[in-house]
């Protein structure tokens, strides 16, 4: 579901990674996994060409307070998934370092969901498209 403009801007290697929270409820957090190049050069790349959405990190806590972590990687055989997964796990581990969740496990899945812009009224629909049936419906009730 990629558009031609996105295909022209895609890169395969990134200087660093960033994680932007898109949605938070009482038991769910959804982050964009971003690859960044030339992060200090705002004047040159003000239009976002140096940033690319590589996937999504979803953390979910069930009613027994068990934590589930999902990494959804946007399908692209050219990407270095090892690095993306490594830094995403490091980010998530840092978020939960001071909680009872010391040993984090991750489910790693592929997705073809990519969208340039998301209306605020459509954000839950977008997250549901990414996670499909991996999370229970009541998570989206908040």
C-alpha cells in the first residue's frame, strides 16, 4: 500500500532511530518506529525526507498485568531489520526498566500498513489495521 512518492524517498540505512507515541490508553501504547538521517539538518530536510516510518511498536497490558510487546515491521526486503529490532527492543526495555517487567519478550510481525497522514478521528481504525486480531477489542474502548 505504498505510493510512488514514498518509494522515491525510501532509504535502507539510518543514522539513528526515533519512537513517536501515536496513541496511549490505560493498557495500550502505540509508537511509530522512525528511521532518521541528517537529523541535525532541519533546513535541508524540513519536508520530512530524512525521516521514514519503518514500523510500529505496540505494548499491551492485559487484566492480569501481563505485558505483551509487538513489533510490526513494514515489509521491505532492503531494510536492515536486525538494527530496527535491536533499537526498538532497547527503547521498550528502557521504558519499562523501573517496573516489574524486567524481562521483555517481543512478537515480531510484518505489515504492509503505511499511511502518510492520519486524521485524528481515524487513529483507532489505523491502529486496528496494524494489529489486526492480535489485541482484544476492549483495548480500544478507552
